């Protein structure tokens, strides 16, 4: 398989490292400001670290700026989350609106756990409900953005998102990644797709919505 067409190849990994390095060098003042805003609004911890499922089913620590009150998954609706959820902090609303809470995932990319483009990482109990076909989305590193995110984001049902992820894997090229990255910047302006139907309602009660996700 050509390096430009291998979703797990050295070309994609080299690009991930280059993108994450440049992004961290350019965006570090924004990361500092976001961390400071979270701390001043609701104290520590600044980061929300959650175990997610990566390539091949391997678990990894997934980094985000904390946008909800501490222990939010144990309060109210649990893992379900909606746009006017009272557990979201004032700073959290702003960070989520512009997807700034996702910036710490640049460190996940540097660590080799994520890619710039790929299926968004999900929780272990969600993966347990996958069919063998749906498990194919674990064939590549999860991404900061992906085909599902630029094709409707949370307006899509979970089965639709998974099918788009598999389509991405089957039709991957380096040039496709560049197109998806470019399209992502336009999606960030669309506040209406930040929140969507939860995992519980779409999975027939077999799981939960992805807390604090699923956004590009």
C-alpha cells in the first residue's frame, strides 16, 4: 500500500507530529488562557482525563479542558448531556462552542494515541455494543476531527457516524485528510451541531451518550 494511502503509515504519522508540533508552538498562549479561565471559573482540575478506546482496542488517557462541574457524570443526567445542561460551567459553554476544550488532544497526537484526522474516540462500554463491522473503526488511530464531524457532526445518528468512519478508512488518502482539515474550520462556525442525540437513545438503551463529546 502506498504511503499516501495507508491510514496507519509513516506519512500520516509524520504529518500528525508536524501538525501537532506547529499547533502547540502557535497556540500555546491560547492553551494557557483556556487553562487559566477554567481554573478561575471552577478551580481544579483544569484538565478532564478520561479513558478512551484507541487503535486496536487499546485504552488511552484522553485529554480535554474541563467544561463541566467536578464529578458531573455522577450528577443529574449522568452521561447524557444537552446544550443547556446546568452542569456546564460558564467557561465551559465558551470552550465547547469553539471546540477549544479539545486542544489538549494535541498532546494525545504527540504521544501517538491519536491522529489529526480519524474516527472520534469512544468509551469502552460503547465499543462493547459494536457489531464486528462497526469495530472496524478501531483499525486506525482516533482523530481530532474526521469525516463524520465535517458531514453533520452531532446531527448524525451514531450508526451514521460509524459508517462514515468506516468509509474514511476504506477510502483514505493523505489528500483526503487535507480536505477534511480544511472543512473542519468551517464546521467550527456551526454552533448548532455541537450537541446531538445521545448514545442511549440511539443505541436502544444499550449504552450512554458520550460525555463531553462528540465534536470535532
